C-alpha cells in the first residue's frame, strides 16, 4: 500500500479535510512517513530538521497528527479486510 498517497483517500468529506503545511513538500512527507513507528516524535523531528531545515520540517504536533492519520488509515484498511473476509461469498 502506498501510504504517501493513501492518506488523502481516507473516508471523510473533502471540504473538511486539511493537510499539514509540509504535505505538498513530497521529500519531507516521504521522510516523515518513513519515520513512523521507527523513532520517537522528538527524534523524527530532529532528524527532519537536520535534513530539511527548520522551515521545511514539521512541528512535533504536526508530525503527531500525521502519524495518527497513518494509524487510522491502517485501522480502516484492516477493518475493510475483515469485513470482506466475513462477507458471504457470491460463489457459495
């Protein structure tokens, strides 16, 4: 699953959806997603600041919100897989 793009397709109203300031900076977004579940938020922010500079790196809270959305996307995907597995098959 391509997490870089799949976060934008979460089930919610498009008009209410907001993206972090760094969302359109693809190298920063990829690095922020790559750090998910690998290091702490503080360590990830420090690494992103060192790599991209303070102006481009997300804040602690922005990174936490992004990671929360990644976790939510994983939960939704898992629930869909369970629902599909439990759904009666048309072949039966």
